[in-house]
């Protein structure tokens, strides 16, 4: 009898200790920093594609971080990065408020500002204009590619980062910003611009007659933002009206973007067939199919390289597996994972891998990439030499259209 009571008492003691070890205080007892940690943990716990969380106890990861003394938001962000790093997934990441706003602007397809694409000249450190966006205040003011922006509202651009410069030029519609602009050896000028709504068109399209036989519609797609599908449809329609008999779709250095944009664009080239399969953490397979809405049946070559990633690979894989396009270039990046964005309570954001995708032939290309039908190594080119005689991959695409089979199909 004594032994039975002893064992029962020991069992109750162990149960209480075990319960206390897993007990956490109510949310009302958390600090603001701990609440943010908990929000991130819960989102990943509910949504992350790998339910083993990289073969670790995700609860213990949270408990370890919650025990750290978090004195300010920067320490909290560092703790979140540490927690997410344990997943060994570079695409599941925390975005600080400025980074999150910038990403939202990029994918939304529009912003309010002056309409300049800018870059830092690596040799001089100058802030240089790549191009003004068509119809923007910057274009209307006469700002041209290669102009140098020396100051924004009197602040020297050498004293700020590229992101800070871009943020300084964005702002509410109707507000003013003054740029100090230099061109060549001429004296710098101050140009006062009124910010306006800017539509980001990721599509460049042009009818080319480089080929010996047929006119070719050249389309370069830079990213999959909210405007991509509409603008690409406009480009195909316009090129068809101009007499294009074949197409080159340039996806080189396209990092991807919105999954839905990639699916819609695939439908512009395909009448039937699967575009992509998605697989979630439960192993449930979904799919997106063509909808008999192709805008053209003309021959198509797709240019890809090591910078072709994510939604670009979905599109390239769909066109290759359905035998709709001939791929030319280099093996693609190999990002076969799909992320969702989540708002956090402090204005920052969380990108979480929620599924993986497979091509129509069920190829999992994550970390493997897509092998083009014709491998052609490309050399780094200046922007004005892309898709010219100096571009070996582009020239290889044109050569494809000189084959008798292609010409017969086009006719």
C-alpha cells in the first residue's frame, strides 16, 4: 500500500513538473517584443511547408528565443532572424518595415513618385539614371538615361544608400521633390518635380526583322508584378497586328514575383495542358491548367539563364513540358518554392514558404533548375547590348527560326 501511494505521488509530481515545463504565461503577460516573436512563430507553425521544421522541435525553438532578454526592436528582429535561420530556408525571412514596403511597391505594379529607375555606378559611386519610366514626371522633365543625380532635396546622394535615395523620391501625389541632375560635362541643374502615380510596366516589346525569313516579336519580361499579365497581353496583341510570325520571350535575370501572374501569362501561350502543380505540407497536390485562351500559336523561343527564377521557372517549365516553346540559354536558378507574405503587428512582414511546385512533367526543380533545350553560355552584357548581335543567346534564338520545320509551321 505504501509503495502504491509512493508511486502515485511520484507520478503526480512528475506530471506537475512536466506541465510547468511546458506552461507559458498568458499573452497579456508578454512584452511587446515577446508578442512579436510569438506572432512570427505562430505564422510559421501554421503555414510552413515542412511540418518537421527542418527536423527540429519548433516549440523548443520558440521557448529558447523567448528566454532571451529583448531590450529593443532591433534585438527582437535579430532573434526572429535567428529563429527563422534554424529552418535552413533562405526564402522564409523577416522583412523590416522599409523592406516590406519596398517589396509591396515592387509587386503591386505601381508607386507614387517621379518615375526613375536608378542604380549606383560601381566605379564612381554616382547615382545614375537607368531610364525614366514612360509617361512619368521625370520623363516629362527631360531626364535621360546616364544622367547623374547629385542631390535629392539638397541632400548629397553620396551620403545615402540606393534604397534611401529611392525612398526620398517616392511620396504622396502632388508633393514636390527637387533633384540636382548632371549630364556629361555640363553644369548640374536643379529640377523640381511633382510626384504622381507611376505604373510599373515590366514588359519591353519590339518587332524585329533580324531573321532572314520571318519578322520576330521580341518581348523582355523583367518581373511578375501585378501589371505583368496585362502588359504582356497588350504586347502580344500589338505584335500580332504588326505582323509577327514568331516570338522570343526573354526571361533572363527575371527573379520572379507573383505566382498568379506567371500562370496568367502561361495561358496566353497555351491552349491546353497543365501549367504547374503545387504541393503543400500535407502532400496535397493542386494544379493550374490552361484555359483555351492562347493569344498566338506562332513559334516561340524562351531565353533563360542563371538569373531566371521562381515564377519565371514556372512559366519556362510549363512551356517546355507542353512542347510549346524551345528554351535557349543556361540552366535556371532552381527556386521551386512558393512564398506567402504576412503582415506583422509592427508594420514589418514575413515571407514564408508555404508550398513547392512541380512542372507539368512532375519535375521538382528546387536547387536543380531547368535545363534549356539548347545550352548557350552567355557573357555579361551592358544594358544597351542585350538582344543585339553581341548577345550570343539572342542570336541562337534567331537561328532557331531559320530551320525549315519552323518556317513551315509559321507559314
